[in-house]
C-alpha cells in the first residue's frame, strides 16, 4: 500500500468508512464488520438449535413421552429465560465499561459448553442444569450482537446495518440448520447408533461455537463507544436503561421486544416439536420426523433472509414506528395462519412458513432499529441490554403459557398467542403516533436522521 493510499485510508477511517451502502462511525474498520458478520452467521443458528434439535434429546435420550414435550420444553425455556433475565442487563451495562469483545467471545465459549453437555444428561434435572450454562451464553451473545450492530453504523445507516446483520443470521440459520437436520443420519450412516449420532451432532455445534469465540476476541473493535465513566457504578449504568423508558418510543421498543422475541421463542421452542409429533404420529422415524420439521424451519429462515436486506433499506426511509406497525401486521398474519393450515406437513405449510419468515425478521429488525435510534450514545449498551431483558421476559411468558397451551389446549395454541400479541403491538404503536400528532409533533415519512442519506 502506497503512502498516499494509506493516508487516504486513514482519513476515511477517521471520517467514517462507507462499506457498500452502510456508513460506519469513525474508527470502525472492515475487519471489525467482517468479524461481526461472521459471528452473526453462526450466532443465532447455534442458539436456536438448542431448542430446534431438542425433540431428539427428549425422546431418544431421555425417553420422555411426546404428549409431555410441550410442558417439558416450555419449562426448560422458562428456566433458561430466568437466567437470561438475571444476567442480560448487568452484561449490557458491563459492556459499556469493559467493551463488547470479551463478553461476546465468552458468550460463544459458554454456548459451546452447553451444547457439549446437553446430550450427556441422564435425567431432566441434569438437562436443566446444563441449559442454565447455555442460558448465560445466550444472554451475553444476544446483548452483544445487538450492541455491536448498533455501535458500528451511523444513524442514517442503522437499519441497513441491522438488516445486513440479520441477513447473516438468516444465512447461517439456513445453511447450518440444513446441515444439522441431516447430521444425525449422516453419523448413523457412518455406523454410529441413534444416540451417538445425536451426541456427535451436538458436539459439531460445540466446535462451531469455539471457532467463533476465537474470531470474535481477535476481530472485533476494542472497547465501547462513549464509555460510561469509571466512577459510574454498575447500578447507575443499569438505571440508564430504566430511565430511558420515559421516552415513549423507547418504552414502545421495550414492549415490542417482549413480543418480537416471543415470536422467536415460539418458533424455536414449539415449531419443530409440533412437526416432530405430527411426523411420528404419521409413522415417520424419529430422525426423519426431526428432519421434516427442520425443513420447514429452514424455509422460514430462508424467507427471512430474502426479506432482511430489503426491509433494512425500507426502514431507513420511513418513520421507525410506522415500520414497526407494518412488521407487526406481517408477523401477526403469519402466526395466525397456522390456525387454518390443514396438514402441518403438507403443501399449505410452505406458504405459512414464508409468511412467518417475513414477519419474524421484520418484527425483530424494526424493534431493534427503533431502540437503536432512540437510545443515547452514552449508555447505549445498558438500553440495549434492557431491550434484551424485556425480550427475555417475552420469551419467558411464551415458554410458560405456550407450554401449557401446547399440551392442554392444542398444539397451535402458542402460535395463536403470539399472533394476537403482534396485533396488540400494532395497535399500541398506532396510538403512540396519534398521541404524537395530537401533541403537535409532526410525523414524517422518513426519519430526520435518514435525510440526505
């Protein structure tokens, strides 16, 4: 690299580089962004497989009857989210003090340990204990993904950056889940038993997690933007997250987090279990039933992938609350469509899966871009951590109530629950816009921050 080229590169870094359509804040380098995208590719996939591949653990390793799957899976997710609720806000606040990188790397180490131990459980108590280790990793990974994705871009590019990050989430979900759905049969083809194949599949995921941990600790940008002062205590930092809810739009984003993260939970916890049960009832083998359920799960993520980039561009051009309302309509329609599908393993499920994928990605992208815009630069990690905490609360509600609905009412009960909840957010967001209009605030088609971008 010549001296002039090096000087131009340094000047661009100091002013804020533009990578494709995304303008970064000063100091962010291409390898920082590449490391984030690498972590995004694996992150959601390795976290969601904990639940998505769980029917084989429950049925083949622990011998739990399928009619109890809903309650057991719901309880595991419930206790998982208790740990997340306790950890996620302090993790977000701590990241404002020591930086994102060490906490993000440690998250993948814990995720890997959780996957390694999970198929070694001999009873439900051990399974729950191993899940708690995994839960701490989930809390840190979720908070750091959101924080870093909001740290790197300028405001006018925020939704596009989050959209690209979620696109890598979805790409990883498609390719990694597609590989993992066939991995047990692949290992069985090598001569291993069903139980051994389940273990080796989980341990393959462990290898992925440890690889990402190494990349993150080396590749992400050091520190955190506008760190809180060393004299600011942890509780003072956490209070930033609570006090920020005085802004109606941040309060709305917290409420949207409850529902949008609940959307993700209902998919990862109950979707594959529902289709696994249907497959077994129709005479499929356990691994074939699991593979069929994961096929539609992959289709959901593929639809999310196609939608992510386009949605990011659109959300940067319209008011964030209007974007949230549009997303809630798609999400509500998607989950409620499962109530009218005939055969869950038939052709009608393809349409439902695509609609759910569109709703899932837009609901999460719009809520995250809303909180990212409204959160203060100083203490953003605390606000994002609080956003994630409310999201964990939503997952907790879906796990407990959804598990009961799944076993006692009907298998589509959890999906009806979140479908209605998405429509409630739509109504609340509309009331907020009406209130802003009545108080004299002008609602613009585009956010001020996006003008000129």
